[in-house]
C-alpha cells in the first residue's frame, strides 16, 4: 500500500523538502510483507467462516447479519489482493503484474477500506435506532430496507473510489537515484505520479473527508446517544421518557448487551485501524505540496505513515470480531421457547404508547 508514496518521498523530483532528504526505507521490505501476509491469512480464514456460517441460515438473516455479510464480502475481496502486494515488497517495489493489476489492487484497498467504514456506520446507526428509537426501528428494520441501504453503500463507495483507477498506475523509476538501465524498476503508484500529484491532492483530501471524517462524526454522535440512553435506562429514567419492565433475557436487554459489545468493538477498530492511518496520510499529502518542510519532519511523518498502513489493513479480519461478538446464540431445535412478557411504556410530551410483547 502506498509504495508510490515511498518512492516519491525519496525521489529527486520532490520539491516539498528543501535540499537532499535521503530516507532509509529498507525496513519496509521486511515489515510490510510480514504484516500483509498475516492479514491475508486471517482475513481469508475468518471471513470464509463468517460467510459460510451466514449462508447456512439465510432464512434467519436479520438487519445486523445482512450488514455483516456485506462487510465480510468486501473484506474477503481485499484479502485476495494481498499476495500481489506481498510479492511486490519482497521484490523491493518492483511490480511485475502489469498496469491493470496495479490499478485494481490499489482500487480494492480503498474500496474495501471505505466499504468497511460505511457498513460499520450503518451498523452503528442501526444500533442507535434500536436503543434510542425502538418504535421507529420496527419499520426501518425490514430486510428490503436494509438490502436497499447496502446497495446504496456499494454504489456510493464505488463512485467515491473509482478515480483510483485514473491516478494509480505503473512507472519505471531509477533505483537509488541511479540512471543505469540495470537499476530501473517498475513502480506501482498508490497515489499519483509526480506530474499528476498536485491534481491528486484535492481528490485525496476529499476522499479522506467524505470516506472517514464524516462517517466518524456520525458514529461518534450515535454512540454518545446510545451510551447516554443506556445509562438513563439503567438509572430508571429511560430515553425519551421510557420505562421498561422486562426480564433478564428479554429482547431489549439482549439488544442492549449486543449494542455495548458493538460500541466497544467498533471504537477499537477506529482507534487502531482507521483513525491513525487517515490522520497521518492526510498530513503526509499536505506536507508533500508544502514548501520548506524540514527533512526530519518528513522523515518522522513518513515513518508514522508506514507504521499505520498495515494497521489499517487489519480491519479486513478484525471486522469479523463483530460477527462472533454479536451473533445470536443458537437455540436447540426441539426446545420450546419460554413464554416471556415485555411491557414497554413510552411517553413523550405529545403521545403515550403502551406495547405488550408475549412469546
């Protein structure tokens, strides 16, 4: 990921750094292949398990499981592209798979990344509605509505990331600044070649803003409301004047427990994978077009950027944790469901709703 950025940083064409700024990046040829190989094994294995177990019970799919299947699908697609990156790093940035595969692999990375973020946002909004507005969720939780939302996510992310096919490409570069034919290697640019880099910056910053910072704001707001509602419910106040009389194994209590697990998991995903990468990459792109940047500053940003790149790819298998942490427990087929009663009294300043649930 972003090998072109590495080459660009050490290239003599880089006008962002005053003077000569030679940065030793030999460590990436060991560090990145190990990280991507690890991600490949776990992303393929875990997402195959998620998809296999999900498609065995298609009749029992709910909204959360539909989102998880879409999430696992895009993570599996990304996992298939990782061997190409591993091979390229082992060969010290020499791309031997052709220009089309270069564009495809780069596209799959960003497509998977923002599909993951968007589907995690959908799951977060779903949890928010289920906890804070349970009455509205009944009409918004239908399979048709959820499937339509997933289709819109695929279309929106494709439209957001398809310019990657335009900018990502291969280019022959001299290795270590030497011009002899024997030292030339075919580099696969992650962002854009030198002469198009200034055109790429507005798109790259917009991609980060729409693909990460906007969903991150939505998720942060949803979870702040969910946590507030849960604490109010435990205290006996209830969100929007809700008082609930229910057993320890009632649907609402189970939903609340799953929501807490979801909050913790997605928060860790963003803290570990998405947030560090987008912050360091945004700073890196802006510094690349900023004049008079000190060499030690670029060196520090470059190191941070390279460390967060493989961490970002970890979402391809860490997303599977959501499935195993929030999946419904299996109920024996011959066991009769216990009779439960759920009494929900919801009142606002304008209306009063009383719902009795019997099973």
